[in-house]
């Protein structure tokens, strides 16, 4: 968790620190990433990094959280997440993931790296943080669907969440892998696959 001193920074400065850190982690890995270089590229004093975060691990984990929040904000700008059910989210998330691959290749490369085990020393921490974020957001979407009548109410939240995550677990990674080269054919294939996945989800979760 970042310290209050980081949260008090303006949004542009927080983003500059995050992007500098993500660049460094991607280029050198976690162990060899240099906090001094991160500070220099973020245009802050090296000591400021430790005023914002407990240590390099804390900084890395917040990079993960920040990158996911960046992605979620991109979806929310198109359609408010508060109005979505799991089907809307899955379809919108796929479209926004494709757009982010084009507009934010570094963030997508970071997501690919941490989701495929490149930062092995932090695997347990990464898994725990990803689960926390996913569980929190996806339960909200399931309950949205139940209120709208699009998600069944005869099963408990935990069962529905487990089903949703089981069906979709590999999808994000496969989309990123398929989009290498960024061709129109790859985009069309990804969107078609997303529609098929939604049909699978509806078959098991339909209200």
C-alpha cells in the first residue's frame, strides 16, 4: 500500500512515478530494477520513493494495482461499471483491452509479464493482489446482474464468481498473445471469441 504522502501527490505526478517504475520493472525484472533510475525518470528525488512506499516490493505491487485501475477506468469511461453486469463487462473489457494494446503497449506488456509468471519472486503476492481486486469487482458485477435479472439468484455469490473466473481465466492472456502484430484479422478474431465466451457465460449464469 502506498503511504499517504504518495496519495497526496497530484494525479500527473503519481502517474509519472508509476510509469517510470513499470518501465524499469519490465526492462530489468524485479530484482535488478533500480529505484534510483525510477526516481530519476520520474523526476523526483530517490529518497522520495521511500517516502511514498515502504520498499521496492511495495512499489511493485502498487504498480500492479495502478495498472489494473487504469484499465478499469478506461472501461468506466465508455459505460459506467455501476451499470454493467458480468456480460457487459466481459465484452467491454475485451474491446478496451484491444484498444489499450494499441494505445498503451507498455502497460499491456506489464500485465502480460505479471500474469504469466515473469516476476517469479513475487508470485504469491501478485496472485493474492490479483485475486483481491478481481473478487471485489466481479462480485459487484454479479450483483448488478442479479438486480437486472440477467444473472441467476438461486446460487450463492461464491459459486457464481468461481464459475465466471473459471470460464474467463485464460481469456485475457490469450487475447494479448493473439494480438501480437495488431492485425485487423486478430482484432476480429478476438471480438468474435469474446462473443462466444459471453454465450458460454450466459448458458451457466443466465437469470
